[in-house]
């Protein structure tokens, strides 16, 4: 379906293609950024002795993938180990419970519903008990928290109460609206289908609010967060060159301008005072949300195996 300039020349030389009918594909990938990203995730995997690592750089205004890497990988020119079980592209084909990065969507959903504002406050003085489960904060302040505090302290209790303010159906609809629970449309053949509960109950909405209970891909998590940053437009990712005008012709408005403005503020605040402080770079405006999720091993959450993310 897609062919580079060398491949096109070969087809033309063999008489199988005519120049006026086909043009070489133009990728959105910036090789300079790609090399840096690949080197950094490989170094990070080694430093932290991780099983795997990955990263993606998106242009939030066009949906263009500027760089993407997933390691361990293989050399396509010498693909002897391409079929090893750990060689999948985890950014698009790996499904993960994304942890507290999903609180970005919980807070955006609550703000966009009109039922919650930045000035709203939630009682996080004591854990939430539902059935046999107890929801508590890992960095608890044991007090009433404002919405910005819920975000920068990554409060599970506060996030659960934000979801409760919207309701179960509204919660599920919002995540589908942002594409988090839909199979992503892109040029890649290896794209996983997210998983969610067949029937959402209150306990599901509460745990999903802080990043457990649904599994999605890192790439579409990044795409959903891009929509929160770019003025509220969900733009499906592409690995091909795309002008902003083209992007807007396929964009879908998913949150209001005001919600997007508020989320940019919260991301910047988190990089200044919250869990994203280590991401600050002198000379750049940085924002983001961290996330940690316990991995599921043999049907149970492991206490010593984690999935870590940052958007």
C-alpha cells in the first residue's frame, strides 16, 4: 500500500508502475528525533532493568507521528529474531492498564461535563470502600482537595469522586469519544483492540478513574491526551505527512476549548509542583502526567511488577 522512492523506481524500471500514477510516500517521521527517541528508550530500559520500553512523539496539531520506538526491537535488514515473542510494537500492539495517566481523562471528563470546575473540592480524608475493595491514596493528604490538588497529588480518591460526579454511562461514553476504548485507525497493521468490562458497574467506573480496569495502547493514550492539549480535537495518528488543514478536515471535537485550556494549566502545574517535576527542561514549557500501574500476573495484581508511563 505504501512504497518508498527506491521501490517506486524499481517498479517503474520493470514496467509495473508509471510515474504519473504513483508518488513516493512521504513519512511524518523526523529521523533526527527518531534516533534520539530510540537511543533514549533503549538506555532507559537498560538503566532500570525493564522488560521493555517505548515512546512516541506526536504533533498535536496534525496527528503526525514524529518519532516512535519500542524496544527490544530488531533490524529489518537482518530480521532473524523478528518473530521472538517480545518483539511486538508495544506502542500500538501492546495493551496496558495505563495507571494514573488515565486521570487526565477523568479530570477532563469531569470539567467538560459542567458538573465540576477547577474550584470544586472533594473530600479525600478517608478511603473509599466498595464491596470488598478499599480505595486509598498512595500520596494521601487526608484532607479536602481542590481539583488541581487532586491532579498534582494524583489522588485516587479524588479521581474516583470526579467519576462519580459524572456517572457510569457518562464515564464510558467519554472514554469511547476520545478513542481510548476503540480500535485505533492508522497505517500500521499491528494495532490492538482495547479491552473494557462487558458491563460497567460502579466499582469499574471508580477503578477506571485512576487507571485500572481497562487496557489500551500507549499510542492511543498519547493521541487522547493530545486532544486535551490542542483545543479539544481528536485527530487520528498518521505516519504520513499531513498538513494542519488536512488534519482539521478529519478532526473530531471531543472537549470544549475551556476544558482544553484547563487541562493545559493542570499539566503545567503538575510539572511545576506535582509528580512531573523531573520532566522540566530549562527553556521549555513542559507539562505532563505520570502513571504507575501494578501489572496483572496470573490474574492478580503484582506488588513488585509495575508499568510506568508519562505523557
